[in-house]
């Protein structure tokens, strides 16, 4: 099973991939981590496949005389060009779980054709369920949380892949009350209606929530943290459920 870690810049993809990988290894699963972030400087885990062995965004800037954003776009094209080779390595690894650390520039990967083409290829070859991280430090308000949910929905539609949404860095949440709202649409609606930020914004957030609930009625958000490993068992159970629902066993 391939588990891409996706989410906005700095949301904790690399950290969670490394830490959740350790957790799965302790459960005696064969886990491999593929780093596809050609701009990464430091990784807290030892990758089993590292795109930086082939190219990195700094070299692309130098050799192609382009700026940092163009270089990141170019890197995502190069990942797609290498997709057969990457898939070959994945299949050869015979891993139970292949955790994929994706670049943080979500708009480049998810909203350019190469991102969805890569995911399509991946899904043709193996079972894929992504983890989409919302940073608890970046979406601490209820309307911010709704916006983040919309983003995860947009990425799911764009990449055509199942996603589990996690509210990561849960240790940084000031109020645990927030966690109670995650999977309680009625409470979330009430909180939005009660906020003082103004009628139009509140109405917009409430309408957005209706769309989210309609499109993803069974959305279940898990709170995770690398500090205390909160949510790891839940994340594992959900991956297991999704994996087994397609007829295989771990
Ligand atoms: N408190 C806390 N900090 C975390 C957690 N997970 C990650 N971080 C911190 O968040 C920062 C960003 O983490 P990364 O894992 O590099 O995030 P990323 O999404 O891979 O970043 P990019 O690849 O650059 O987009 C680092 O300082 C991490 O130590 C967590 O669960 N709790
Ligand atoms: Mg990263």
C-alpha cells in the first residue's frame, strides 16, 4: 500500500512520514519511505528512495537558469518523467507500506497535470490512500479549519485519490475543545454561527461546510502529533480499513 503524505508547506509531512514509519516498523511491518521532495535539505529519516540522488531544485536553478518556483515546477515534471523507475523501485521493495514524502508546494504538485498523472500511474500499480495534513498551528480558527477542509477536498478531486485528513501538530492546539468539533458537523456549524467575524464570512463558511458534508459525508478527521504519537493507532486503523475494504489483508 502506498501512502502519500500531502499538505501545505510546513504542515509536517516529512516529520509525520518518518515518525509514523517508525511506528509501523515497531508493529513489524515492512516499511519503505520514498522522498520525492527535491528541495529537501534535511530529512529526519533515512529514505529508502531519495529523488535528490537524481536531481535537486538548486541544481535545476543553476543549470536551467530559472528561479526557485520554476525550478520546483520543473522538479515535479522530472518526477513524472521518472515515474516508471520510481514505480519499479516501489514494486521491488515488496513493502507492506510505502510512505511517500511529497514536496510542500502543494499548488505545484497537486494543481499541475504532472501531479494527477503521477497519482494515476501509482494507482494503476498499487493500492493508494493519501494522508492530507492540516497544520493545527495554521488553521486554529473554525473558519480557517473549514478552508483547510475545502483545500483537502480540492486536492482529493484534483489528484483523484482517497485521502485521510489529519489535523497534525495537535500538541500545539491551545483548546482541546477544537478536537471535539472535528467530527461533529453540528457543533462545528454552531461554532461558526457563533463567531463574531461577520455575517458574510460566516455564511460563506457555513455554505462551504454544507458542500463538504455533501461531497464527503463520512469525513473523519484524526488529530495527530509526532510529540506524543497521538492518533497513530487511529490512522493505522483507518488505513487498515481502507486497505481491507478492497479485499486484501495486511
Ligand atoms: N509541535 C509539533 N511540531 C511538529 C509536528 N510535526 C512536525 N512539526 C514541526 O513542523 C515543522 C515542519 O515540519 P516538516 O516535517 O518539515 O513539514 P513539511 O510539511 O514536510 O514541510 P515542507 O516539506 O517544507 O513543506 C518542523 O519544525 C517540525 O519539527 C508535531 O506533531 N508537533
Ligand atoms: Mg517536507
